C-alpha cells in the first residue's frame, strides 16, 4: 500500500438522518486502517436526488451499507440510482452480522464485502483500479 499513502480518497458513505450502529462502525473501520485517508462527502440531512448528485459528483467511490436498506429503502435505492447514473463504482457492505444482501441492490454493486477493515479498503482500491484510476 505504499503507493497509496499520499492519496486521500473521496467517498460517499451511505447513512440515514440519524446516526446508526452500522455507519458508526464503518467510520471506525476506515479510521483504523493505517495509511488510508478519506473525505466523506455525504451529508445526512440532504437526501433528495439533486442533493445526492451534488454530493457524489466528485467522489471516487460510493460505499453502501446494505444493512440500512431495511430502515429506509427509498433513500438507499436513491443513493444507488444516483451512483449508477453518475457511473461511480459501488462498494456494498453486507448487513452487520448477516451474509445476505437484498438481491435487487446487490446486482448494482461493483463488489459486495463483509466488515473486515482491510477488505473494505482493498475493495475501494480495487474498484478504482477497475475504473481506470490506477496510480
């Protein structure tokens, strides 16, 4: 990972208006990885389609917490739809403690992964490599 040390990744991290265990856990996982720097471009209280487009237009990767789907299907689907429309790679994280992701959203993801911090960061790197952002 030496070559990625100076890169600050621009991410959109799915979240609900209120704080959730999964969102807080994701932040903790990302911050626990040495030499991984990121800026979260998501704004919890700006969730209409135009706001989401504005937040996602300059991000490198959209990270979707599929466990939030059951809490607000419309919001998570809107985030996925905007990411697809903008051509952003989607890294989807399984619901915490579960293996299955709703099929209708799983097929939109570049990759579906679990909660291992290294795997999350590796998936972000790999999705950018696949999109031609190879450094």
